[in-house]
């Protein structure tokens, strides 16, 4: 029955009801559907957390599998037997798709569950995964469950996109208006609006197609893979992979990881910068049985899990290097080509799919200006309805034909709600985007330009944004003698005097040259940028080929099979070889070349071979290597002698050395205390508080260690009893423009926040250096005193980072007064907060809302933040009422850039899918430029909107007055107003550029604010008053006679028409001058030369039409010639109108809005007193309470919290 009613309404309304249902989904739900249980549903009605509505069809797919295959969570072996349901057979699956999520109906829980949480409960060990493979039938069922392994964005056809644009409510209204004008023979303006509307629609279509094309290029990937099926390795396409498949990773064969996977065998190095935000190449090691058992996608997201990131491979990440883990040919998964991984998530369920989804479906734009615009248009529509009703009454009284009545009445609606309004509002934005484009700042989302004008908090990534890319070695601090930092040249030339006389080079230089994870990939050094800068600082050379067999002496000597002690043979190859760049390799020396300095009569050279490496582990915060030293020299020998195992020209050290580097606080615990300098803590503190990154180095000797014993050593036995060598000090320099930009934002009262993945102390130091944190202010940082970050009942304490002993109240984040001396600082609120990602996540998950919100308002530095945490930070700041800008590098900040009200990516590309704004320059001046342009565009949009509203209401007044006597405006008069006056003024009004500085007060974004409403209402009253006056004035003149009017033939020659038309023409120019803003958001009107020229020319032209019109003007405009005194009187009325309008806008209107505000506050205060709220308290407290309530009503929670901080400070 509901469906029949729906189709009936669509038919009798000629499709209008169908359009209404398209615009209001809830209307379609009420008339087309009825509620039912999920098992019987054909559609599901969805409302997401942003309030967006959708009606999605429920589909069925043949499955023919057991319940445990589709919903394995019910069959977890860890569950009690009583909770495990019967493993019934599912003949089909009911599901629906929403924004590329797939939700499947679970018959046990009776809910639609997302398939991205799927995990096989049988995955309990690596051995089980590698031993138990799916049959072809099970694989086909998984294809039904998950689909193909591809991120395939459904591409809408050009026709479909065009239809979507054409069926927008305002576009439909524009088309209806054009049709009405054509029926009324008003072809000129109809053609003009049609051209503007069509151009706008085509521009939007091209932008949408281009954006979708870029996103498809970002998401598409396909490659050949080698996977294990039917007990053998076979080749196929990456699209065929399903969760549970084993496949081989090979850097040459698979440049990009095709799915989310867990590494089981082998190891690899990947670049995850685009997806997880890790800008450094990341080493992946195989998962253990414990790791496999702990996987739970419902509770732990791999991209933000430090535990899972060690072995989890993300779809879309670049393979840099792969090493196989199984070399035995008898193993069923034996492969010398690469590592082995198991597929866990495919398609849109992957981390890359989540990124693409966030780009396709960003947070809806809820900017107040746009919301108020539609409300104001609704008000205009109500006014047009009243005018429509009144005109019907007048026309019926005059006995006009119904066709004429309907045509004239409908025309009144197009006058009050101007179809050109959207195009006019877009003009200012277009000029702003053009100016930004000239400075290499590109915008892909025009509505975001206006939003830039309301930014009140700007978040910055640190590395590459506030600071230069990467770290540079500032120098080295030796243990003994305690000397200053050395330059690379001094190190390279051996200019450093040390007590290590038995060593060829300073040991700390040897540590820097060997203790790293740098690899050689395609002839280039690849690894952690910090390691690369450190190694480059030494000036040494590294050798390593694809098979990890070095050239030179180590290949000739250590690659041999040596007899060691017990007679067993071991492959004694070095993993890599390093030597100073001025030292030739062994082969060159053997071939007779002579380089370097002399030692006696012979030239001695040294190579260091890394024979074992213990990789960096986050938990240990250090890495180590075991090194063997080789010395060789050129003398009187033949090349053939070099092939002998007993060449006298070379000596291999019997001892081995261990070099360790890591975090200073960790290294201290594994070094011999006597080797530590007495001022260890003082040195470390000095460097870290100046923002430097400090790495400590240490060493020890393994005396007479055999190769086999060395290979058996455990890490704990190697990294102990070390001799401290010194500090390596790195610096991350600020960009030249960082400090001036921060200072400008501070003066503009725009809060600045650092949001980075770098360490806490470094972030605080950089913040102080650039002025983001006042160096004079105390900074408090949190520390867990009970429990850990993942535990709900953990407890934190906020401590002074400078260790003064003062602390904060953990709940209110207000300072606890400890002495009278601190009270002044408390009153001045002279402190800031800095937080780490783990504490932020704990507070987000477990802290009470009040404490978390207070932290967000007070905290200036967010360090060690993952990309997801940056995203959460932006969303939570917005929840507090902030308008948030985010500036980052466009790769690891994708989520935050998309979530922010204004995301600015510093990228080489012209347009980035990660952010609405992209700057090709890395200079932070682009942030100020975007804010200035945003403020100018927002003010321009307000001016254009107010101007178009007044234009509509002025013309509505004119037409209503003439309708009352059965007349109207002539067609050519309409053309003069619309084409000669309105369009040029509206176009050039938006051309005014931004002001050179950023004011501390932001422009308003509300069309219903007291200031805007008093201005609009006042101007409407003034313009209407002058029109009413001249309308009745002209009828009282002695020379007046009643003109002839023919409504059907549209000829209206009368003094009423002439006088009201002329006055209204002046009013269109007057309100343009009145609504021009200027400083502090725009340049002065005089700098907009085309605009001033247009106003001047139109004023002169209208004056000529009024005072001395030509015969052609009189004939075309259909005006009557009045006595010269009357014409001068109308000109004087125009001048008086201008003076009164300017006085209202710049003098009277602000005073009235203030009085209205005080009156409203007084009413609220009186209401509170009458209700007994705050009875007996001071009036200032009552007014403050009223102000706080207004902030809460407007969603400005951060203002309430800031006021509360002030209250706490005053009380203290």
C-alpha cells in the first residue's frame, strides 16, 4: 500500500514528489517503506554520526557454507563451550554496502556486522597457518564474503554526474525561473542566467571528474603474485588474493604490498609514509605465535598499534628490500626469492582502503555561513509567498486574466529569491582562488576558502613543516678527553686527538660507521634518515651487494671456509664492509695501486666488517653490531700472492668489537659506571632542552672469540659491560619563516598547536625556539605513575618538564599552589601543557570528558602522535567549537588534513587528494596567505549575500508598489537593473583583495547575528521608506496624470513607474557602496579600481537617465519626462538616501546591535533571578553565567573552559 501511494504521488505531481524524496530521504522512507525485522528487510535506513541519511538496498548472495566460515568470532576456542552456537549451514548471505563497507546479517546476534573485523579463530600459530590451506570451495566462499582484492571506486558516468548536479534544489529553481522568464518573453536575462548556470555546472562536473580520476589513480594497483594453493606455488593476479592466502614477497616482483598481511617468514624493509605516517623506512620481522593469537581487529587497529606494526604489512606500502627466511629445500614453503606473508584484509577493508574512503567521504561541511544562507533563503521564500498572495488579491480585484495573474505572481518569487545568488556568492571565492593560484597555492574545494576566514586554532606538523626536512649531525661529544663537538672535516682527516692510540680511527667514528641498518638497494644507500646523516657525517664508504657478500678483502678472506677450533666449518661472511672514503679497497691494493699515507715504508689500510647485527627494538631503544677489523697494506708482493690464505700483507684481528648506540638513558644502564663522564646528566639535559636529538654510543671488546661462539651469543650477553664513548648530537633546524609566521598568528590571537610524531623534549624545545610556547612559561608533561597506556585504571601525574617539583591537578589540569611565590604565576595562568601520543590515547579512551576537554584547550604540544591520533585530535578540537586548520606534508597527515576545517598540504604537486589546499612552496607564509584570503573571501561572501538580498527586496518593493496599481517594471527596465547594474557590481565587488595584516578579531560567519540582522533590517526599512515616499509624492504633484498601463502587453508608462524606477536604480548603487567592507579584512575600496570605476560609471549613467535622458533612453526604458525640478529632487533623494544608509551602517546599526545584546542579557539575567538561579550573587557573576550559557548554546565549549581557567586562577 505504501509503495502504491508513493508512485501515485510521483505521478500526480509530475515527478515533483520524486525530487522531494531525493532531497529528503526521510520522506521517501515514510511513504515508500514500512518497518520490519532485519531478516525480512529489502532496504535499511541509515543515519551516520554526522546525521547524514541514506537508504541502502539489502542484497542476497549464495554462500552454501557453515556459520563459522562467515562469523568465526562465535567459534573462538577461548570461549566457553556453552557460548558457542551450533555450526549451521548458511545457504545465502544477506548484506548491504554503505560507502564501501560491507555489512552482513549475523543470524546469531541478529545484527548486521562489518566484514572487516573477520579473523579466523584457528589462527593460533605460524605453523598452523602455513600447514592448513583452504580448498578451492572455501576460497570461493571468501570471495563472496570479501569480494576481490581491489579498491575499485565506482565511477559515475558523465551523464549521471550531470544529472546529480542538475537535480540540486537550487539548480532546479534556476531552470524553473529560466522557463518562466522565457514564457514572459524576458529572453535576454534568461539566456544570461542560463549561460552562468551551465558554466557553473560544467565546471563542477570537470572538477568532480578530475578528483575522482586522481583518487582512482591513487587507489588502483594490480600485480602478479606468487601464492601457495593446492600444495604448490603458483602465479596469479593480486586481485585473486583472499584472507588466509599465503603469498611470496619479492621486492623486484611486488613493488607495492597488494593487501594487508602478516609477515610469517623472512624479513623486509618497507616505506609506509603514505599510509601510517612513518616517514622512515621500517623493518618488518616475522610474527610469533603469541603475536598471532593476540590479533583482534575489533579492539586493535594495526595502523595505530606499536605491537602489530612490527610484523604487519600495510596495503599500498612500498617494498624497499626483502630477504628470504627459509632456505632449506625440504621445507614445504621453501623459497629463495623472498619472504612469506598471510593475507588478513583485502580491498576497502585494508588500511589503504580506509584512507581512500576518508578522501571520498569527508566530514560534511557545517560552516555556519552556509547553513544561515539556506535559512535566509527560506525567509526570502516566505516573503515571496506573502507577495505572491497579495499580488493575487490585487490582480483579482483589477479583473486580470488568470494566465497573466499566475505569470506575474510567479515572477514575484524569482524576484525575491534571485536565481543568480549561488553564482554571485561564488565570485569572491573564485577571485581568492585565482590569487592563491598565482602564489602556487591550489584549492580543490572552493567552500573551504571561506572557512579559512574563521580559523582560530592552527595545528602544525613539526618535521618538514615548522622545521627543515631531516636531522643534521651537529657534532660529537667525546667522553675523554672532554672536548667540544667536532666537525666532519676534523673527523675525516683524523684531527681528533684521543687516548685510543691502538686504534686506527676514533672508536666513536667506527661506531657511527658500523652501528646502523643502512642497506644498499640498487646502488643507493637506504635506511633511517638519521642513520644516513650519521654515516654521511663520517665520510666513510659502505659496500654490500644483493647477496650480502662484500667485495674486497672480506669477500676474499671471510667468505672462505675456516677451520675453527673443533674442526666444524662455518660460513664466515661479513654482512657489510665499511672503510674511509679515501682508503682503496683490497682488490685495488692487490692490483698494485698506491694511495694514502705511509706507515714506515708501507701503506696500511683498514676495513671494518659487520659480522652480526642486533636490530633496533622500540622496547629496548637501542641497536648493536659485532665488528671484525682487517688491516692490509701494499708492499713488495705479486697479485698472485693475494690468493694465498697466508698473505703476509694482511692481518685479520683475532678480537671482535661490539658497538652499541641508543637512547642515552637506556645506554647508561648497560655501561660500566666508571666509563661515564661525571657530568653525563648535565650534558644530556643541556642538549635535549635545546631541542637537539642525542644518541649515545658505547663499545666493548670480545677477546679471542671464535666465530661459532660469537654466533651463539645472546643479545643480553653482547649488550652489557660497555665502555661509554660519547654523544652524537643531531639538530632539526627551524625554517627561516617559521618564527615570523608563529608571531603573526599569536598577534592575531589564533592559537598555534604542534602535532608531531617526534619526541616530547625535542617538540617542546622547538616550540619554545619558534615562539609557539613562551620560553618564560612553565611546561607540564604527563607521566604514568600507575598502570600503562592500555589499562583503564592507570593513573598519570603532570610534572614540570624542567623538574622544578611543581605539579598539576590531574583532574582539572589547573596548577596546585605550593607557595606564595607561585601565586602570581598562577594568577597569570603562566603555564602550558605538552602530551605524548600514548597519554593522549589513554585520556581519549578512559579519562572523563571534562579532564580531556580541559587538556585539549590548554595543551600546546602533542608529541609521538600517530596519524590516527592526529585525526582524533582535530575532530575533538572541532567538537569543542574550534575552527581548526592543519598544516602538514600531505602524506602522513592525510586523515588530519581531511578532517580539519582547512587542511593545507606542503607538496610539490598542484593538487593533493589529502587536503583541500596544496602549496608547492614549503614556506609557512602560505598559512598566513590562506587565512588572509579566507577572511577577505568570507567578508566578500557576506557583502555579496547582503547586496543580493537587498537587491531582491528593493526590487520586490518596487514591483509590489506597481502591482498595487496594476503596473510593473518594463522589460528593458528589468534588463537595465539586472544586466547593467547588478551583474557588474556583484562581479567586481568580489575582486577586492585581502588586507596586508591579520586582525585579532575574526569576521562573523553568522547571517543571523545581531550586527548583520540590524544592518539588513535597517537598510530594508530605509530603501522601502524612500520608495514609498517617492511613490506617493509623485501622485501629489500638480503636473501628475494617470499613465496608461497594459499588463497583458507589458507596457507601463506612468509617473509612478518612472519615479520608483529611478530611485531604485540609485539604491542598487548605494547599497553596493554601503556593504563594501574594507580594512581590517579587505583592502580599501580605492585599490579595487575596476569596482570603483564601475560604481562611478553607473552613477553617472543613472544620473544622466534621471536629469537629461536622451530620446532613445526614454523610448527604450519607457519612462515619462518629468519637470526638471522633479528630476533634481529625485537626484537629491538619492544623495540623501546614500547619507542615511551610510550613517545607519557605520554608526547607528552597531549601537542598536549593542543595545539589543544588552537588552537580551538583561532579560536573561532577570529571568535567572526570578527563577532563583544564582540568587544573592553579584550582577557580574550573573552576566558571566549568561555569557557562558550563550557560548554553550553556540557550541563554543572551549570558551567556557578558558573562562573556567581564568576563574581558577583568580581564586588561587
